[in-house]
C-alpha cells in the first residue's frame, strides 16, 4: 500500500501535469501552437515550457520581421503557420537523432536533415518548402541570436534537388567592383566647374546628403569624393564581411600598420573567439585615408562605428544590397538571374581563398567555427571549369 507521502507526491504531480496541459492548450500565437501535440507526446513538462518559449520568439519574429528584418516586414500568417509546423517536425527528428531534447540546432543538423530528404519519398514541393522553413529558422538565428547564417549546399526547388555553388563574383568581377568603388559617386573638382555647373552639382549633393542646397560647401564636394565607400567595399572584398559585420565594424578593429582587422570575440558575429583577418596593403591604405577623413564628420563624433549611412545609421542588408547593385551598374557586372546580395562578395572570398590556399586559410579568413561550413566553397571556380572544358576538347 502506498505511503501517504507517496500518494501526496503523486497527486501533486498529477495536479502539475493538469495545470501544464491547460496552459499548453492555450499556448498559441493566433492559433499557431507553440508545442504541437506530437512534441507534447515526447517532452517532459519543463522541456515543454522551454520549447514553447523558444517557439514563441521564432514565430513572433516570423510574423513581424521575417520577410525583411531591416524594414520590419513579416511573413504572411499562413506562411509562418505552415513553416512552424515543418520546423516542429525537424526539431523532433533532431531529438531522435541525438537521443535528447535540445533547441541548440546546428548547421550540421540542418544539412543532415536535407540529406534525409534527398533520399525520401517526399514530393519535391515538400522538400523545397521544408528547406524554406529551415532558412527562416536560420534567418531568425542570424538576426536575433547573431549566429552564422545557414547556406545549404543541397538546394531544392519544386522541380527537384540539386547541389550547386552559391552566387559569387568572379576574379574579373572582383577587380571591376574594386575599381567601381573608386569611381562611384565621384564628382568634378570644385575649382574646375563654372558657376552654373557648380549650382547643378550643389543641387545633386543636397539630395545626396539630405541638406538644403544653400548649405552645400566646398567641403561637401570633397566629401563626395571621399574614401568611405572604397574602404567599406575593399575591406569586404578582402575579409568577406557579412552585412551584420559591416554594421558592427569599429575603428578599434583596424590595424593599418599590420594590414589586419582584429575582431574581438564579443563583437564578432559568432561571439566565440578573437579573429585576426588579413587585408591587402592597398586596402589598409584606403582604410587609413578613411580614418583620417572620418574625423571631419560630426556624425562620427560620439561613436566608434567605422561606417555609417548618410543618415547616421549602421549599414544593414538592404542598404548594402542596394549599394552593391549600384556598384555593379558602374562596373558593368551583369546581375540578371543572380542573387546579387552582399554575400556574393563573401562567397567569392571563400571560393578563391579555398582554391588558392586551401580550406584552413578560407576558414580563418571567413571566421567559420567549423571547417564543414567552409567545405561548401571547395568547388572549382567557373574560370577553372572553362579551362578544363577547353583541355577536354
């Protein structure tokens, strides 16, 4: 016969379970369950509470920021609802594979799940939509938790799966982009213009800098031909800076004398280790010129930010993608049928550094935690494949 204390503990446990079940039954966001029934069946009560909070943050972010975080533009309700359901299935698969509950999902988990899908009997539509759900998950992790974005090597469409390299700049395009950064936004020298021409350029500069035409001075002409854009582009071409790293970059990172960036662990996008990233001497020189010029601008007076937009804000993905497209126009780099974002610069660094110096060098330069992440760049650049075709006859 059970002891009275045992009976009391059993009753308390049953009471807690009943309360927990009632709470979970009401835990949803606009009808999207935080802990769907299949997960309730495999989690204990404390795990359910943790999983619900994890999902709450993800789902709310998806509804309000997911589509374009920089503009606070969320996904449609139905999109988030369906993706949340697919992600729940993914998490349960991870728990089964690892033999334990966790919300610390890794790139390796996602890649393994994609490989499972390749060989599954699921439809191509299901495979493609599941991958979109996982991309939303890592978009949230990158934006809110400062984690490394997931870049799957296996991609799915409604017509099937394929393994293909990410869009990146060729060697020739990298050179042209570097040169375009020197040309972009330049204007004639103040003294070389007639009064009428100077008036026209003042109107243009007033629009660019967001100030009245009457306030445009000779210093603004010098500013228009400054080194902010070249230093930002050239540093990204060497270091493969992610958009978030461009936004976070500090003056204190720059070591001009040794031609490196020194990114402390607490300011890196991975928050794991200090990074020392190599720069070309000419990039270091452009950075030196920008640091001198930067001191002339009032908006930098109370900040260590290396680069700010004309409105005094840190650069973000949208503004950087817009800048890159403008630079591609100047450089006459084709962008049709290409995903031309700031990551195209980073992908080119990974591809060519891997080709020139191997995975270890690319891993260090791109600041990857795992070499497996760098493996996606271990493919022959298009120029080498073209040469191979010519040799093949």
